[in-house]
C-alpha cells in the first residue's frame, strides 16, 4: 500500500493530505533513473580503463603480433637489400669488368619502379605512411633484383662468347717488331707536329719504312677503307665487336674493302705518309665504345724501354 503523506495546516489546525501529481512523480522517477544509469556507466567506463574486456585483449594481442611481423619484415627487406647491394658491387667491379662491359649506373639500378602517384590511393588511410614506406621498399627491391637478373644474363652471354671475344679484342702491335724503327709518339697530350699547338694525341705512332706491312690486331669487319679528308689520309677502320674498333691511318696503300671479314695478323695495308703527316709512320688507335683509349694497354710485345716511356708520359715535343 502506497504511503500517504500529510501536511499540517496552521489555519485550519488540521493535517491535509499531500497529493503529488503524476508528472512530478514521473519526473522524480526519471531523475533517479538517469542518476543510477550515469553511475552505472561511469563505473563501467572506469572498469574498462583499468581492465580490458576479452575482445579488447584479443585485439591487442593480434595488433602486437602484426606489429612484430611488420618489424621482422622490415628487417628481412633491409637484409635482402644489403645482400643485393653486395651482388651489385661485385657485378660492376668484378663480373662486368672481366669482360670490359659497361657498369650499370646506380640511378638505373635504383630507379624505374614507379612514382609517387602509384601510392596515392593509400593516402589518408590508417597507417598510410607505414604502408607506403613498406611498399616502396618492396618495389625498389623488386626492381633492383630485376636489373641484376638482366645483368647476370648479359654476363652469362659474354662468358659464352669469351673465346670469340679473345679473338676479336685488339691484342698485338699492328706492325711487326722486326720492321719497327721506333715508336715516334705515344697516346696523350703533346705539341702538334705541324701547328706546334698543345693537343691530344689519340693513338700511337709507329715509324718505319714506306711499304712496311700493317696487320689487323684482332678479328673483325672493315667499316672504313680509303682516303679520309680529316687528316688521317689513307686509313682502315675495323669493327671488332664487343664495343671495340681500331684505326690504321696514313697508309701508303689499302689492301682491304668495306664489309670484308678480317682476321688477326691479316695484312690490311702498307705503312705510308698520307694525310696530315710529317714522315712515314702508322697512326694506330683503339676505340672502345666510341671513345679512344690508350693502345699501349692492348699490346703484348712492347719493349721494356717503350713501356717505361709510356708510364712516364714521355713526349719530347710536348715538353719542349
């Protein structure tokens, strides 16, 4: 039975019954309800801060596991990158140098795996910076491995052609030692014998009698044969493949034609003094991938005296 409350009325000297409206009763009940619900939620929130729910505990364990796997993956990527870098150094400094092939620039090895737009769809997502960093590292590693694989294919092909390469690379003097009067000028800076101005001499000059036989220094194909108006006079240029060419200039006579297959020690012309020349001699050049190099490095029958002069950069005309 509901309790009835009374209020003393001093005017009538009686106890009047207190009647509470339904709305007030409902409001009072609602206030109490909100108060207790607030306490319940507050206690629940405090409990959740101090103690993890089973679901949260599971999520945290999974997150920690994924984080550990991510760290291990980064370490594996770094280790693979380090090992690949070692292979790249060996490839450039050892494998390719054995066959005198061009090294692969670092810009080519590292580039070519996509720009910033490739990862734009990941921007704004959770952990986007971490994802982009990882994917970029993987893409770079994949590209470098691809370039290294192609390089090894090239080295394998060069190894298969090593015997042919040995026959083709210039490896002897173009004039017999018994017919050689002297080496009149070496590769390097000198004073031009005609203009007397400092210039670069791109070959070696062999002095000898007019008509002395001139021989090909390696197997190849004749690409130029005849008179040249750039100062070389009668000349022969042989393409040996593998990036090599040789030039034989100031010849008295040319005995080969363009397109002819030539073998090492085969006679290609006679020593002379045509073109820009101050006396009978052969101007001999070795050209590697379009650039003249010192022919002295491709001789196997040089005298010790001539080799010492080359090392000292001897050139009496230039030193005058």
